[in-house]
C-alpha cells in the first residue's frame, strides 16, 4: 500500500529522464571498450624469443657389472675367489689367492658376493678350467658376514644344479666359540649337495691360534692339488705382482681430495643419514672415564651422543668405531722412507674391469692413507714380507724375509718369534732392517685396511646416549705397542681445548638378545664381558620403573683383582640393593682363595655342565668349570664341602 503509492509517484520522473540516462550509458560503454582495445594493442605481452642453446651430451653412469661370468670371459680369467669378510682378513686372503693364480699359469679375480648374482655359479662351467674359491669367515653365533648374507640366503633357498662347478673353501673362525667356522663348513657342504665338485679339502683357519699359519699351510698344499686336477704346471717364476699403479697429482683442487672419509667425499662435513660402514656418523663424545681403578690396563667407559642421527639400536648390539693411527708412527714412517707425506696420490687398479678401483679412497695424501686407511700397527702378514723382500739391499735381510714367508718349519718359527711374539709392526721392521727401504706406494698397496673396532654397548636402548668400553694396551719386551683404538680413544675427551671431540661410528646388529618377555628369568647367558649385560640390566631397571613385571636377574662376574677390575661396581651393587639384580655373585682369581661360597662354586659347576653351556664361548665354559673345580676342591680339603656332592 504505502510502497505501491511510492512506486506510482516516482514512475513519471523515470519516464521523463529515460532518454538522457541511455545516452550517458552508451558513452560509458563505448569508452570502456575503446580503452580495453587500446590497452591490448599497446601493452599486451609480446612473445619472448628463447635462444636455441646447444644441448649438452651427458654420459649416463655406467651400471655396475653384476655378472661375474661375463667379466671373467671379458678379461680371460678362469678363477674367481669369493670372500665373506667382516674385518677384512678373508678379503685379504682372497686377494692373495687371486694373485697366486698367475704363478700357476692361470688368471684370478677376487669378488665380493654382495656385488654379484651368485646364481651364476651354475654357468661357471662355461669357462674352461674354471674354479671357484670361497674364503668364508664366521661372524657372531655361526652367522654369515654382512656381505655374505645374501649368498647364504640363496644357498639355503636354492635348488640350483651346480654339476660341473669346481670349488674349494677356506674357512675363518675362532675355536673358542661354539659355532667354529660354521659359515665355511656350511658353504662347503651345501655346494656339494647342489652337485658341485670339491677339488681340495676344506681349510680351517683358527684366529685363536695362528690364522696366518693355518692359511699358508693350506695354501701350500692347495695349489699343487689345483695343478694336478687341471693338468697344469707352475711357471716356476717367483715375481712381484703389482695390482695398482701410482699417479701423483701435482695441481689438484684440494676439495677433491679425501681426508679420511670412508665413502662419499666431504661426508664428514655434510652428514646425511642413513649411517653405516661406508657412511659413519660423527658422534660427539660426552663422557670418557677410566673404568678400572689400577693395574697396567686402561679400560674406558665412553658415552656418545647420537641425537639427531636417527640411529637405532637394541641392548646387545655393537658399536663400530673407526680409529685413527698414532700420529707419531705415521710421521716416523715418512722419515724412515724419506717421503713427503703431503704428496697427493691415487693408486689405480691395473685391471680396468675390476669393481675395486683403488685400495682405499683416492685421491688422497700418503699422510691420510697411513693415518686413516691402512693398518700400520699390527704385525704384517707373511705375504707382505715376501713382496717387500725384493727391496732389501742386504742379501741376508732378503733371505730372512723370504724364509719367514715360506711354509718351512724354520720359517714359521722365525716369523712367530721375530714378528708375532715381538709384536713388530711395519715401522719396527723397517727400523730393524736398515737395508729395507721399499717404495711407499707399494707399501701402501700391501698393507691391509685399517678396520673398525667393535665394542659391546653398555647401555639400554632406552638410554639417551650410547655407552661402550675399550680395552688396554699391549706391551712387549723392548717395545711398547699401543692399541690403535685404545690409544686414540683415550684422547677423545669432551671439549678438548674448546673443540668437540667426535668419533666416526655406526651400529652393527647382534643376535645376543634378552628374552622376549621381561618376566622371563635372565641368568642363563654367561658372557665373557659384562658390558652388554650391563645394558640388559639397565633395560630391566627401566622396565621396573615403568611398572612392568621383570623376572629374576642373576649376574656372575669374575676378574683378577676386586680393587682394580670390579667394573661398574657401584652401579651393580646399587642394582642389587634396589632389587633390579636378584643376585650378584663375584669372584676374583688373584686375591680370592677360600672366600668363594658354596653357592658360587655350585653355580659355576652348574653352568659349566648344564644345557646352558651351549650358549657360552668355549673359554667362558672352561673358566666356569675351572672355578668350580678349584674352589670346591679347596673347600673339600678344609672339610667344608661334601665330597658326595662333587663328581
């Protein structure tokens, strides 16, 4: 109503102004369209001419050859030596055997089974007079080494026909462990089951005795058997076979020179996970304290900060540490050989088809190689003496070195006495033989790689830091030989002169584990170090704090002197007081006679003879048995132990 009246009253006004309004709108629309057209013509984006750059031709990276058969055919080789190696010894033996082949009119190559398709063993018979040699080390509780794990899995799962495969195996192990040479024995047995033909007996190397002597003795009998089998004769030539050639770099950018990295150049400056043997993590040292309270040994407790590294571990695992050689030994080697250690060099493999292009990361300096990459502290093996003998200008020195490298009883005895028993490293040999001055590049080729040191982790995986212990130095008459890692780790102290001390490390998994259920009693795994057990106990303490049910935990610990060697004494006694440890039984051989209780003696006897003994290293089992025998017999003589109980 009111609204309708308003509309009616305004309608005449709209009608009267209609003509003028339309005229103005036309003008506005025309102006708008004209402006858009002018803008489009004047300011539109003109096409940009892209210059035609010539395309760069980039060569695609060469794929690594995974067929050892094709590589052998291409290079005319008929012997392949595979190695399963954790510490480098099996690899070293494999290289020596592959070089030996040339002395018998054949050509060999050393090969890492991890890098090749091992199912091609079925094709090896395609190569005339072919032979596969396996140098297999055993790791842990009868397990394959890391690089042989895939090969081991293949052997277990495969039903391949290996008829026509000629092979032999040399096993490396330690008799003090229950599963002595388990990997070598398994490979030897399984290859035969699959149809392979064993041409020489399984070799057994014992690191608890003299591994080098075991290998040399086996090798001396092996090659004549090979010659007889294939109807070939030794060339009779005794000559040095170089595997690498030296290249000296005069004007190389130092940013391209390795300074201690294991894999990727500059990896220590730009750390990237995941961290492993080729890419260790630089862990800051937060604690470094001496564990033992006296004596001539130096046992250390170290804590490493792994914050931000994404490294994970479980109680019982090992920490691998890459040590650095003593700077004084390295410097002295340079002086004795009259070499500028700052010279930048590369050692390049003469075999261009080899996957292993250099013996260590190159290019680098002699100083870096001797400091970070080569073992200059341990006594050299016989093959090093044999190769270096040619450089001795004194005929008597040449004769002695070749004699020590031989398999004769006199030579073995001389090597044992003059090199091993005297702990002569390569520097000591050079100092004691003034006529021996080999080229440093050949020496660097012959020396074995400096290996990581493995330590039991003494902390629970629930602990924010990683703890490990390190052993003591070795002393021999006439010379003091410092342990490589021990000597180096002693100097890795937190905030050393304002610098943060770091340690290159990674984690190696172990099969040694706590029972899956925390409620399970945990006193059935005697061990020859208490560091991993300390980590287990720490984990059980953490579980108790969380209100979890935890079974009995009984620890037996023995060493020489209570006042010197009772490692982690305060912590262990505190664990016993709080109930984390159900029982702590200790024995100290040098200052304890009849103080051993019936309980300790009976417990030792029980563990040495029960089903739990299978879990012990042989020396641990023997120790337990000897403790029981010694203590109980002493108690019996005093009338304090019933003879009826002991049998």
